[in-house]
């Protein structure tokens, strides 16, 4: 075996290590729904949301809210529109929250 071949093989194998995998891009989906509960301690909003095409069926679930400003404008009963941000590792949160019909 020529000396170049082992070096080439090591380079290829190093490129296959778990530490060099590229992270999946964050995805964003439009959400609309009604706030049914708020947890200030964990900064999560429980939202009864409509179906999100190409992502999930209609369901009620907890969403972490990244921004303190977004969280502070929410009240139980608010109808909202927001972005669901889904990270490559499966983590998710809400951002760009707009209160559509406060308290109704």
C-alpha cells in the first residue's frame, strides 16, 4: 500500500464521525389557535391550535415562548397567530406572536 492511501482513508473516516454531521435547518410553521393556559415559571403557553399543514393535526399542547415580550402580552382566552419554530434536534418554540382577538 502506498503511503498516500492510508492518509486518504483516515481523512474519509474522520469525515464520517458524529461530530462532523451538519445540523438540520430550523423549520417554521404558521400556527393559529386559542391560549387555554399560561405558565409564567416555565414561560409556556398551552394553545388549542388548528391543524398545521405538513406538520401536525389540530391539538392542544404546551409551547415554550422564546421572547419575554411575546409571553407578557398573552392572556388565557386570547386567539393568536404565531410561528412554530422546530429545530433540527426536535426542540420547538413559539415566536412572532400576534394577539388576534384578545380574551374571546
